[in-house]
C-alpha cells in the first residue's frame, strides 16, 4: 500500500455457524445461561408482552471494563487484584479525569487474554491497567444500577476498539466480507496513524483492515459497507429510530458506514446532532421508538478525557425520561463500547478469531426491570439487538443477535411498574450541555 494511504484496522466477522453452535453456552469464567446469581439458578425468561415497551434507549459510553467502573458493586463479580504474568497486583484507585490512556486494540486483547490466563496486560500510555474508578465518582451510575438492574457478564462482542463496536451495536457484526470482520484502529499509539473518518464520507484513500476466521489480517477496504442492520428492520416495520451524536462521521458513527443508510435522505436525517437534542425531543414528545445516544468526548468516560462528567451525563438522560410521560413504556440500556485496556479478571468465551471481547458494564433501567437485580447470565451487544427484535417481532439479522440472549432475565412484565426516583448528580444538565462538543477522545477511539 502507498505510504501516504491512511490505514486503520477494521473487524472481521466470525464464522457464523461455529459461533451459533456455541451460542448461549457459558464460557471460561462465565455462569451458564440458566444462572442469575453466582452458583444459583436464575428466574425463568419472561415473554415480552405487546404494548409494555414502546421505546428503547441505548446509551453508549466509552472504554471501561466491569472491574474498572463497577469495582465492589454489591452482588457483582469484581476483584481487588489482578495477575501480571503470574504476579498478583493490587488494583489501585484512579479517578475518571486522570490523564493517560491504555492500549486496547485487537493485538492488545490477545496479549492481555494470554490464552485465557488473563495475565498479559500491557501498561497504558501513562499508567498501569490495574486500576479502578473510585465509587465516589460513579455514584449516579451505581444509583441507577441499584434501583434497577446491572449485568456483570456483558461481553463486548468484538475483541478490539470502538469503531467496529459501534457497527455491532446497530448491525450485530462489522462489515461481513468473505467471512471476515473489521479490526479498526490497531495502532492508537502511532502518531502518524489516522483513525477511520466519516464512514462512507471518508477521504478516498482511507482504508480499514479485516481479520479473517483464522486470525489472518491484511485485507483492506474503504470503510463503507453494505449489509442489513437493525435500522432496516425498524424501517420495514414502520418503527422510528434516531441516532444522537455530537457530530456526523467518524468512528463513533455507525450509520455513516452503512452505504444504503448514508445514501437514504430519510434515514440520514435520523442521525441527529448535537447529541443534547435528545432532551428537547423528550420534552416535546418526539422520542423515537429506538434511540442510540453517543456522548461528547468530555462526557464519554473515556480514559484521558480529563473529565468526570460521564456518570452525570448518563443519569441526566435517565432523569429526563423518568420525569416524562415516556417512563411507563421505556427500557434504557447503558453500556460501554469497549473495555478500554483497563483490567478485567473474567476470561470471555472465544468465538472465532474476533469475538467475544472482555466484559463491559451493563445497566438496565425500566419500570419493568427487576429491582436491584444483578444478572450473571452471558450477554453481549447482540443481546440488546435481540431485545429490540423480540419486543416488536422484527425477526433476526442473523448475526450476533441470533446467538445472543434477549436480556429477558432483567424484566418482570407482571410486576407493578416501578416508579422512577430522580438520581442526584454532581453536574447539572446545564453544565453538561456546556461541555466540549467533540466526539473525539484524546487518542483514536
């Protein structure tokens, strides 16, 4: 390739049949699908009755593992020390706003995973990965999880960074091509490296690389793909959707990488900026059936952002829904798009050459959530898609949504709807709206 060509790494799609053959099975360190408490049976899956859920909000934060962001959360499987090549290392507290970032590409995943030993974690750019965020900074998130639900077996679907993760969050895969998946942004520490920009609006010389089912890398293509996504299933059933983000394009913009979505004026108009528009739409009664919310870099929880406003940002959206007429028919899912290079102790089930990744937190908020429930069932990004598909009877995309569970263990649709208690936040909505309007974190993703 010409040395002037800008290259990032994209993600390969695993061999689907092999992945589906082991779907739903507990992997190393994972409670089986029939368990909701460590060592104990879980509730039977609850069918989704029609008319209970009319709105789903998917809040996508950045780069945190379960051991890092919810360390010590009551009932969750977290630890206070990790293994560094066989040596026990205590985790130490590091604030959200601390400087520095961590390596979290596919190659760093493989190094950290170390064949399931979970002991090969590389140092970050400025700090060790053996860190956790003090609970004093995550109080709004913990309050939501304690009031409603938390999942400690939510695995990132892909073993790498943010760009492909956002494609999984709308389509259950990233760029299926000859059995391969996107890697994206493999060299975040290289100052000459340029990450994916703009999806189908990228410069002509932009390339993303793929990894094939055998783990081979090298096939490169322009970051504009063609396959069905959840957006298409919603469109075909007359359901509305909105993707809120700080700015269009870039590697946090999943819809911009799907050609037929980008080329469709009606669909492209549903990619709304800035992301704070969601508050006005809630107040005006304009909330879509399914909503994705992408934060600014400052509100994203991304290591090295220099900010601790992310927990307040998430709670502010939940508070707006809780105070509105939408509360009685809404399910909110909060997750983090990748583990971000910080330590986690649970080895994920490995499916093919690029799935699954390390654990990320999952918070579930709904009047039909089992109050205070901690799920130990295996979930992944496809579980959120599967939930949406089952709520409205959309059918399946046939990617990770087909093998994933549908998050039904979090819900009891026979209970009296739970009231919403407003979450106290250290930052007001007005302060959050004045934060930096960029979606780009300090490194590449």
